[in-house]
């Protein structure tokens, strides 16, 4: 995958069962997000200005020149889905909710190895200082 293919692209962690299940659900019949899901491990991250360490830490969505991270990536996925999900995606970008949603996203991402479908492969690497 390169930056010249159509998007938006969801860059997810293929080594994480929780992340893989989440991607299946977002493309499933209830949400039907019109996105292309690609494991970051097989993506040309340099073409997006991203690193494997960044992608291991949180979900990324690349939509043209813009890169959405974490909770903003989830909101962008919802905006690319069937009704009523785009409305939910826009609501999550409101300034009054954006910070709280990013905090919840970060909490879930740090604990994804404990969530359904998660396992040892889902555990996030220790933070770099």
C-alpha cells in the first residue's frame, strides 16, 4: 500500500486480536465504514510520515493529506460509515467531547490486551522517553 492508493486508510495492528476484531466490526453490516483497512506492519508508513512505533501505540486513519490518530481516527471511521454513524463521528469531534473521548480511547488502547479478543500480542510497547 502506498499513499497513491484511494483512502481513507485505517492502519491497524494485525498482531492484536482486539484491533483485528474492531476492524472487522467497522466493516461489518452494522457500521459499513467505507474505508480500506491495512495492517500497519505491511504498509508503506514512510509515505504517510508515520513510524511503526506510532502505529503500534494507537490507531491511525490516513485520509488524503490528513492523518487522524486515536479517538480522532475512530471519529473519522464513523464519518465514513452508513447512517447514523456519521452523525456520531461528528459529535465526537466537538470540542466539548473531543478531549474526553481521546482520554477514553487512550485508556482502552493501553488495556487492549485485557479486552475481549485481546492477548499478549495486543499489549502496547512501553512508552519511550
